[in-house]
C-alpha cells in the first residue's frame, strides 16, 4: 500500500492503535515529502518557468486546502482519531505541517539557490577543481545543477598601459642610469628660497611674478622647475654628484596645444673636480644619440639661465627628416630639446660646495616635448585627459 493510499484510510483501519505505530506512519509521510522535495531540487529544469511550474505542482500536491495530502491527513487521521491517540496524532501532524512549509514556492526557490551554492562549495573530492561538474550530463544540465555555467569565460578586467609620459621618463632615466647617474626627487611644494633664491633667481626676475607662479603663500610655491632638488641634493650629498631629477612642475599657463599648468621635467647635474663644458657636450650628445637614434647630431647655442654660466640650448637634428627640413622642425632641420650650462658658482656655493674646488654642469628638459616628438602627438592636453582611446595606443 502506498502512503497515499494509507492517507485516505482511518488509523484504525491501518492497524495503528498505539503511539509507536502512529509515529511510524508519520515518519513514512515525512520521508515521502522530503524525498519529493529533494527530487524537485535536484532535477534540472529547462528554464526558470519550468522550475516554477514544477515547484507549484509539488506545493499544491501537498498543501492544497481542498485535496492536498496534508488536508487528507487532517481529514482521515487527525479528525477521527480516538481520544487516546489524538494528542500524538496532533503532535505529529503539527510537525508534518512545519516540514511542509518548506514546500511553499518561495521557500523552494530559496532552497534552489542554496542548493546551487552548496553544489559549488561541496565539490567532489576526486574533482576539487569542479572541472568535471555534471560529467555525463549535457553542459546545460550541469549548469542548472550547480547554478551557473562553468564553461562560460570569466569576467576579464582590462589591464591599463604605461602612460606615455611615464614611458618616456623611464626611457630617459634608463640612459642616464647606465652612465652612473642616480635618480633624486624632491617636494613639489617648495619654499621660495629653494625654488628661486638658491638658484640665483633674483627678486626682480620675471619668473617670480605672480603671473607665472602658483604661490601657496608669500614664502611657498608649487615648484616651477625641478631645479630646487639640485640644491637639496648638494646639501645632502656634497660633491662629487651625478644625479637626474624627474618630476612634476607647475606654472601659471593657460592650457593650449603646447602649454599646461602642470608638466614634467627631468634635470641632470654632474659635479666633480675638473668638470668642463666638453663633458656636458659629450654626455648630452651620447644621450641624444641613444634617445633619438645613432644618426642624430647635436648643436649647442648660447643662451641665458640665472643658475648656469655659461648657458646653452641644445638642438638635435630633426629625427623625422634627418635635418632635411619638414613640418615638425618647421623646415629648419633642427629641434630644440633642452637647456643646459655650467652650474653657476653662486648656486654651488648655496649648495655648500666650494666653486674653487669643484665645477659642474646641469641640463633640464621637458618630458612632454619628448613624448610629443617620439609619438607624433600635437596637443599636450591629450596627456592629461584620461581618454582611454588615446592612452590605449601606447
Ligand atoms: Zn624635420
């Protein structure tokens, strides 16, 4: 006799005359309920609608008010139960009702979710990677069984790339590192003394004007060049000294194709005994050939900077047209790439180095300009807009 057939008979007719036999009957019913629930949860559904339909069917089979299996237990077992058996039947029936709450559709759906998770967590010990999940079943069935499709590709997060400014900065650093220079850095918020006075830039110099410099207060500025680090380094290490100084600088420039209020400089400085302008020319010529190519020629022209004496501008033969004249070099065949000079004796003195014993040279270049030349970029603002379409090209 199936348990369903038993449900439509009275307890007496089933021979249940004591507590033990009543409990045994209820155990049978509860086992059936649990088993049907497990079957529903473990059977793959074609889709959500299919699963919902089956969940509803199971719920109605047991909990339907009119003719659900529980209603039958109530009708045929509880109501006609003898006075002696009524308490135990009532108790068992209550337990069955509690258990049957798990058949409400929303509970079943929760169970499906939990079941999927435990299917992933509780992997087959012989298959710890879960690679064979649902082996022997079709991929869709396996996916249904564990709640997701392990054969789908994962979520890839795009990797960024090195910013062109950083890329060029590193390339320049690398060339000087091979020559025995080391990298020195300093604060971007700088005192007026280190930014101007110590570098022999007098109060009357136009660079100190409010129009050109961001002042934090009357004694503090956003550094307008990386040169203050020269003084810091001289104070810190003394001579001899071979450093390059990469970093951000700030000037009150309105942004346009060639200006931006923030930009990157690299300075170099070499201080030792008997250092001459010939060393400067040799080093910068070597650097230019390394960076722009072996065919590159360099040309030095007199210039003026307060912190070097004598001062010069360095031009390289145009790497685009090799000196023949083109749009990039404005038909001149040459491109100015940096300023340089012998360190002014006053600057050495401010750094605590005796200018009678030591001499040195220094140069400064704008990293943006090198990056623009190298990659053929015509607007400096592109570097700072964070536009992935631009940045992804490097
Ligand atoms: Zn050219």
